[in-house]
C-alpha cells in the first residue's frame, strides 16, 4: 500500500518504476565493479614489479576469465565458458547483432591491442556471476592492412572495440544480472581507456532477449524416425549394416552419426553395444542443418533402407506405422519452419543458428 502511494505521488507507472529500480541496481553494480576493478589493477601492478620478465615473455590472450595463457595456446574468439581456452569446434564465430548485445567503444586516437588486453586481463581478479558467453573484437586501424573487425592482437592498433554477449540460447534468455554485469564491465573499460561508448539500454536488450528466445523456442524442432526390428539384430550385424550405409560410430561408441561434407546431418539415439538391437531411432536437429542438405529426406531414406535390410518397419513415437500422410505433413511443417528462420535472418545451418541453438 505504501509503495502504491509513492507511485501515485510521483506519477509513476509500473513500467517506469521497474525501469527506475533496474537503473538504480546498475548504478550500484557499476560502483562495486569499479572498486573491485581498481583493486585488481593495483594488485596486478604490484605483481608486475616482481615479474616484469614473465609479463612480457607471454602474449596476452583470452583465457579462462581473461587470464593470461601461453602464446602457443592462443585461441581465436569463440563462445566458450567466458573466453575458454579450448575451442569446442573448429568453426570461428563473429559478433552478430541479431543474437548479441553489442557495446561499441570508440577511441579518439587509435590504441594498441596490448594496452586493451592489459586492461581486459585485469578482469581475471573479478568474479563473474555466471558463465555467460562473451566476445571481443577490434577494428584494425593499421595502415598496411585492410580495416576489418578481428581478434585482438597485441602488436596491432584499433580505432574501435566491440564487446558482445549472447542474448539467448537453448538455456533461455540472458538474465538481468548477467546483462547488467556485462554492461558494468564495458562501462568500466570505457572509462579506463578514455573512450566514447555506444551502449543500448538494459531494458531494451532484455526485451530483445525475450523475443529472440520465443522465436528460437518455436523453431527448435527435433525430428525422429524409429525403425523397429521384427527380431533382435546382433550388435555385430547392426554395426556392419550402419557402416555400410555410411554411418560412423561416435567416439563414445554408443550412437551413430551420418555426415555430409563434414557436416553432421543426423544421428542415432544411444544404443547399448553389449546387447542386440531391437529398435534404432534417427534424430535430426532441424535448425542447425542447412536446408539444402535435405536432411529429413535423407534420414527417411536411410530409415527405409535400414528397415529393409534388417527386417524392420518405420513407426512414429506412438509405435504406429509411419504413413505417407504423416510424411507429407512433416514436409509441410518443415517448409514453414525453414521460411520462418530465413525471415528472422537466421537461416538453418548458419553459424548464427549454431550459436543460438547450442
């Protein structure tokens, strides 16, 4: 009741009050972060007095929590656990405003990559509230190279800097704490480097994250085809059949993968190699496979061939024989799904889709 009276006196709506509270929390977070950041920098300077040789013998790189790493293990920017030192896949990702919150820092004069990295490495002393996916790129200002966004290199100079955090994934939309922490760190970095900052509002980005999550949830479709065998198929015979059909046994030895041009089109559900096979389920993650690969048609064809060779039949998830009408319905739904992904600017199988549906 007291809160309602205050809102009435100030003439604030529920939305205005919520935005005011968020803004107040961000100011507090920035103040706390600046204090921690200053302490981290002081500690880093103290340590550098005793280890200058070590400091310049190693090239700054994006390690766990922005920690230094040996130059031989430097990685391209990737979306691991807060600049993880290991790359989960060989594909390199670039900042994409369609799924990222992007903050831009603009310098009056070009600044060296080593200076930027020195400031970023000081963040290693700060505790992140989550394992949100971060990324950083600089606009190369070297006269002898084409101006382009790239991974930060100590011996290059940059006119602009972009910091980004992914707004949504299969885990859901980014939370207010993660986003506020990201904005606070970017603000602190801008103040330290004396740069101008172009930063969207937290409320706008949270709304974008929710919209992106809704779109992703509607498009995150997994198709399955089940092949039930009339009699149990010994593992050795089944393994030979799958390899003959072009499948490869996964590293864990429990499921099979079907690839085309190095791209995983579909795979089987886990199986027990110590038992005869009574059923195999083929699975297709629709949004992460390019439409032109015709993955569903190829998965259906493989299911038919496996059933024919091992005396089985195709059934749906309820155990009912898969009918032609059901297949036609699936194709129609797929056409709509692919069209929606294209319309959203995130076509199936693109690197952006791979990140969003990870």
